[in-house]
C-alpha cells in the first residue's frame, strides 16, 4: 500500500498491481479497497494496471473535515495525476460510482463504469430522510439502520461473499453523515441541479451497470443527460454485482473499454 | 486531513487514519507527518488508528511561534484531547522522540517508542550549530547546509525511493528552524541530562528505543539508569530512519511491544 497526499492534505491509500492500461477502482460508502474482493486480481490477469484507492475517511485513507462529492472527485484527480494516468478507465461502485462520475465531469479519463449507483437521487433522498433521525442518533441506531440498508440490497450474494463484503465495512458515523450531507440537507430541486450539472458534463463512454433495477425510465433519463451512456441491468444480483459474478464483470469491463488491454 | 486548534489558536494539521487502538506519530525536525506514510499504512492494516501530527511550523500546521519541545508537547496534548485518543501509544522519530518523551511523562499513554532520537545532543551539537549559523548568515544556503547535516546519518540501507521522498518532504524555513534549534542548543549537556532525568522519573509506561546505529555505551548506560525497564534495540546500518528502511520489521516490532496487544 502506498499513499498519495491530495492538495488539501488528505492521505489517500492506494494499492497497485499488474501492467497495461490503467483502471482505477473506487469503492462504496463505509467500504474500502478490500471490498473489491477478487476483482483487482482478475483485472490484472486480464492485462490491466489496476489501482484501487480508499476514499477519504475510509480504509487506510485519512479523515477529513469535508466529505463532499467535489472533494472526493478531487481526490480521484490527485491519485490519477500522481500515477501519471490521466487516461484511466475509472470504475466506481455505489458512492464510488457517483465520485467517478463527478470526476469525469471535469477531469480527464478514457471511460467510466458506474456500478449500481443510480444518478437519479430523489428516491434515495426520500428514503434517507425517513431514517435521518436514526442516522444522526446513537451509535447503535446508526449501525442498525446502515445494516438494514445493506441487507435490503444484498440480492444474489452467497453467504460467504456477503460476509466478506460486510467484514470489509467500517461504520463511521461522522464520515457517513459527511458524505450524505448534501442529500440530507439540499432540497429536491437543488439536488437535481447538482446531478444534472455533473451528469450533463460527462462526455466519455459511460457504462451504468446495475444489479438492482433502477426502474423502467432510468435509461432514457440517463442518456438524455449523458448521451454516451449505456445502461445494463443484471437483474437479481444486488448491490454488488461485481462480487456476485466477478468473472463476468471483468469480461464486461474489457469488452466496454475503449483501450485494448495488453 | 483533520485540523485541531491549539491552546493559542494555532491550527494543527493531523493525518488521522484507520480504526482501532490509537497510535500518535511524531515526526522529526524539518519534516512533517508524511514522513510516516509507509509505516502508517502498515499500522492501519494491522488494525490501528494512526494520528500523525504536523508539529507547529512544520507541514501544513500554522507557522506560529513559539517553537520548542515544550510548546510542541502542549500541542500534542491538545490533539490527544480533541480527538479523544484513549491511552495512545506514542512513537516519535528524532526530535519527535524528545517531544514524545515529554508527552508520555505527562501521563495517559500506554507506551513510548523512541526511533533514533537521542535525548541529548552529543555528536549532533556542532552540526546543529553550523546549520543555525548558516541560516542566520545566508538563508539561501540553508537547504544545502541541512542536507549536509542529515546526509551522513541516512545510512547505507535507506532505499533511493525513501531518500527522494524525504528530500521532497524536507522543508527548511529559517523562521522556524533558527528559534527551534537555538532553543534546543541553549541547554548545556548537564541541563539536558537533568531534564531527561526529571522526565524519566515520572514515566511509568513501557519504553522502547530503536536506534539505526549504536549511540554509544555511555548513552545506553545512562538510559539503563534512568529507565531500567526500557528495551533498547540497535539495528546496525539502518541509519537515522530505521522505520523507513524496513517498515514491515518496524511494525512487527510495534505490535510485539504494544502492551495493549
């Protein structure tokens, strides 16, 4: 593991393996590089230089005073610049999917894969507000509501994989509240404006891969904002489709990637 | 990056990572918290929370006097309190070893590891005086003078990668270094020894010294008198940065020493 220090002084832990075109992996909320399981090895075997980073406040990276999307997108930029890999394929899961989308809106990369993070956030906002008192409550309440959320999104993960994913999580209340601050405090209209501002600026090839069906209108909505996007639903696999079927995931990434792996 | 406000309002930058039993990491002079990176990564993997501080006048912390072991120790007390660190293990390198020694004398820690930080100046005195004189007379030569001071202590085993990293981190600010080093040099050997004895007399926690070269029989004997329970390790040829020569060994050593494990 190595460290990249961002311009605002946050230590970002990264791991690197393999050689070939660069792929950057960005995990989801409360998770870390470890949550990718066998995916980095499989990507390296498929001919990639695989870099996995821990988001600020997560895994081996440093805590910060702010966990907003722009800061985390800036961290992606700092990592890619440090690695001299501005033409990377950026793959983000869950929160990481939002982060890499925000990065791609302003920063250079060759393509984006967003794993199971719908960019339409109004439904998520309603759900989150319903449990807001528990999220801001005692540690026990907070942990219970987070566990409930992840359980709901389990989908097709077998017991061992589900336990492995759950074991990689660290439920840190101030980090989670910091990350979700915008969703919890912005009006629906403000949130829409942020999402449209981010998504509308993405021009590179964009694969949205969902293990939980984002709904019948989602593909049309997303492509109206990101014309280069394609939406795929691997129905029933749940929130971690890349953990449910890692080999299939890597093959799909390879087929989508505009760069030919060595 | 987390910011802690010191008693006088100075903003202190803190690199706070991981979860678990807390470890406070204190860097040496002219460096900052980043010098701990390879060690902090491994400690987090081993299940610790690491809190690496930028001492005032260093790294991203405010450049607000006073600079000295006393003020640095008060700042660390503020960090331990603000981040609610319960009985941290304290690890200090070089100048940070002296600061850590003062911190653990204040209580509420579970142990101290001093990494190649002599609690007296001994052979360093003349070199430090030369650096201060150069900084006062011609600040432009300050960096060369500091590099010349550190070079003989890097040791043959420090990898080129780490040499370059330290080179990038090292920051020679005459506004900080002149008052800091002058305050350290203002004490005679006897006064330093008295201070060391006074601090040692109130220390109750496990203590480990790791040196990258032998600091000499007289010093080892004196440590043995003051801190009879202290462990003393010498890693030959590892130089002033034994923890960066072999971070894996260093972390194994921390885990084995840590009274909480």
